[in-house]
C-alpha cells in the first residue's frame, strides 16, 4: 500500500539554525499538508499546498516557515531560524482530490521529531 | 471561535466491551467529520468519514454517528481488543476547506 514517507525521523538542531524537513507524498496525490504536534498536545494544522502554491496557512505558519515542492516527488518544510518552541513532531500528509466536495481522506507520514536546543 | 471537545480523561474498558467516544463541536457547521487513530509517536491514521447528511457509518467493528442538531459525533468500537488501545482524534471539516482541525483526542485503553 502506498504511504507518505518523511526524513529524517529525528532532527536535532541549535536555536537559530535553519532546518529542512522532507516528505514524499503518495504519488498520485495532489494536495499536501504540514501539521505539528508539540509533546502532549494536539495535532495542529500548519499549511496546505495545492497546484504549487499555498492554499491555506494557520497563524503558526509565520514568516519563519516556508514550503516548497522542488521536484515531482518531494515536499519540504523549511524553518529559517529555529526557536526552542519549534520543538515538536512534524507530520506531512497528502490527499488525493481536494475538489471532491464530499470529503477527502488525508494520509499522514510517520513524522519528524524536531528538537531545538 | 471554533471549538472541538473530546473526553479529556482516558477511557478504560474491558476487552470485549463496546467503547464509546464523544466529539462535540461548537461555532461551526461541518460538511463532514473524520475520525483518526494515533498511536504514540506515530502519525494519525484515517478510520472513518461521515457526511452531514449521513446519520451513521459502519466499518467492521467501528461505527460513527453524526448529529448535526446536537453538534456531536459518537465513535463506537464493538468487541474491543487490547490492540484498539490508542488515542482517537475527531476532525469536523467545514465545506470548501481541506485542513483538519483536530480535537485533543481521547486515549482508549482496552484491558485483557
């Protein structure tokens, strides 16, 4: 069964450093997402991406964050200057058809645990 | 503002019993509602989707109901097994949007 993959599984970085989290969505999917989950808290939406542009973003997704689909398979989340509070699990997700009004299932990757020291 | 409430306390039940989890939402009218399962340190896994015009949906031992008047969804696991132990997340979704706004989740522990 196709699945979303993410690398690395764990990233440790120093405060102020840039990090890039990578995701390979399911190949025929058209809509991509990033979510984060701070330890012990709920899963929070960050950004959605469709047709090579951001569709929607949350208040968390400020100027320090950016997303990119550099080629036909990867989808990346960049944090320009990491803060301690960016420490969290970051999940990538993809879905097949955003135009299906009746609802669309999202498939999540295993996550990247980001630790900012 | 939109609010999603799930039982914050863990639900402990005996193997073989039916687990019932509640999801209440306020200040919006979702076109559909999804339920996901999350195991510790893993990503959410889709379980069921129910649309606003559906009262009930079933999949194997799982059943979801959706009451738009009460603004509530109930998630049932019948004949529960220890392998069902996990956190269950609900996500009501407004029409025209695809982002998932999750509740905090309910942790279910099924004891042998």
